[in-house]
């Protein structure tokens, strides 16, 4: 194996550095590529993050974004009910739209 990808935001935030320290195979996560994309897309230096509670608690996206630009305004909101719907393939249903105001907590 030449490379391992930790393809989960929560796992990347919680364990990437420990995994990288424990294995000789290169290991990359998905947070920094997502942070770079958000950084490149913003025009007003404000970025909102909707993520699982574990991802928000890990501070991974916030840290990655601030490493790109310390002056970014970053707001992270845990959305625990959204991920299970998306994992079931439910992305654009009325249930997902109806959750908009209730899915995330501050």
C-alpha cells in the first residue's frame, strides 16, 4: 500500500495525527482539502461549517482554515441529524429541507 486516505471528517479530526505517527505508510485526511476549497471559494473571508458533533468538537476544520488565513471568520455548527439522512442517500427530500431550521444547533 502506498497511501491511506482517512475518508471521514470525524476520524480525520480525531485521529489523523496519531495515525500518521503510528504508521510508516503515508496517511492523509479529508479536512485540509475541504478547508482549501472553502478558503478559495470565500470572497468575504467568512466560512460556515456544518458537520457532525465530533468534527466540530475536534476543531479540525477551524484549525485548518486558520492555518490558511488567521483572519478568517469561521463558524462551526453541529448538525447531528443531517449526516444519517445523507448516508441513506436522502439529500434533497422534503425531510431534509424541513430540518433546515432544526438540524443544527449552536
